[in-house]
């Protein structure tokens, strides 16, 4: 189990990781995007967030990813002065996680 912000979450299992990776690869193919690109990394973080919020269906996850708005200026490209990279919150992720 991992703990983040005082919330304990179960660790991702190998089958979970394989499914999430397959969904991300599909998005990358659809968008003609390299899996290591900043856009794909951003989408991957949101994908894991949605999964942790209880969305486990790969088709629902793929649908959410299609509705994400990615603005190039919001994607993390370089660390700030503290050495951390900021991560913008995706509207679709917030809505999915909070039942909106």
C-alpha cells in the first residue's frame, strides 16, 4: 500500500499496470505521440489518478483520455527553481474522480 496526502491506496498490481499501459499505448497511437513525450506522461498521470478513483474499465478510461484538453503551455517541460515539475490538473480527471 502507498500513502499520499494521508490517504492509503492499494498498490497497482501487474495486471492493472498492463491494462493502463495498453490504454496509454492506444492513446499514443491515436494521437501519433511518443509514449515518452510530455503529453503522454501527463495523460499517464491522469490515467493512474482516474484508476485510483475507481474507474477500472479500459473503455471508460480511453474515453476520458479522448476528452482531455492538453494545452502545450500547461505541460511540464522543465523543473522549476526547486527542482520539481508542476503538474496541471485535467478537468476531465477532476470530474471523473469527483462524480461530476
